[in-house]
C-alpha cells in the first residue's frame, strides 16, 4: 500500500462514523422529545490514527495490503449507557436496524477479561456512498456504562504508557478498581427505576417549558402585547410553584390560545 493512499482509504471510514453518530444521536433526541428514557446516554466515534493502524498490523503480523480486510476496528463507535441493563437493550436495538448488519459480538460484561475490562463489543457492516460508489465498512461498536468507560479509559492510558510491562502493583490496583466498578454498576441498577422516574420527570418538565416559551414568543408577533405580558406573568407564577400538573394544564390552555391566534392570522 502506498503512503499517499492513506487519506483516500480512511475517508469512507470517517463517513461511516459520521453517519452512525448522527443516527444514534437522533435516537437519543427522539426518546427525549417523546418524554421517554433513552437507553443511550452519549455517543462518540473515531477513526484509528495511521500510527495506531500500523502498530496493530505489526503486532498481529498483518501485511499492509491486508489491513482493510484484517482489521475490523479502524472505525469505532462508543455508546455510553447509564445502566448495565441499558447495554443489552441497545444491543437489541442495533440488531433490529436494517442499515447495519451485525457480524460479530463479544460480551465482556458477562465474561469480563482477566484485567477487569468490561464492555460489549459488536462488529457491524455499514454501507456508505462514496464518490466511487457504495462501500461496506466494518465498524466496531463498544457499549458500556459511564463507570466502565471511566475505568477503560484509565486502563488504556496505562497500557499505552507501559506497553507489556505494567508494574504488578499497578495491575493489581487496576483489577481492584474494576471490582469496585462492578459493585457501583450493581448499586446503580438497584435504584434504576427511581433514577429513571426522576430523569423522565425532568425531561417532561423541560419539554413542557420549551413548548410554553415558544408559544409565548410567537404570541408576541400575533397578540396584544399587554395580554402576552399577563400570560408570561402567569407562567412565571406557576413555574415558581414547581407543580408539574399545573404547568401541564397551563401548557394545554396556551396551545389553544396560540392555535386561535394562528387561525386568525391565516
């Protein structure tokens, strides 16, 4: 493989990452707009650097000409969840998608590595449209909790620093911290329903307030200013009571008022 071809080779991988991130972020937004709990908390993506690709090829004895067929994690997406249960929900959501085909799964949560590493890995095939036509790209998707991700990020940095020679005392402390992460995830799962209820209530309230403020802003263009100021004052009064049911009723009434003024303006 010629060095000058690297950029051309990696471009479809970057495109795949960009599109997949957009789709998963859209999924998060769709759940939240509907006032529902999203099993996905965050999404990040990356294309391996050329130096990382070369290092992996050298370590695994892969020739330069076989890099695209033998290395399946050149494109990587990381999905972060709040709870372990969410990870398996996301796995099922990915399997149901028609725009990506699962070809490999590795469950390092049920079967964690000796180092303490925990994550769910999937290799999917994703098709992109390039200037030279369609190309199917392998993408590695890692799904983990926030706690797992923190541990894995620290462990990766230490592995990079020490290569194969991490001090045993440090390796042991890492393993102990991995066990603590397991306990933390279990504890969070035990109060999952309460946390979800709190987050859903917050999201519902945020959506209602956003709709109300949009309606008030639009009414400034259509209604009498004095009337809009009264509506605005009433909103702030109800908002300060922190009564969600009152806020919902006010939002519904304001929707009717806004609809009426919009009909008059047609």
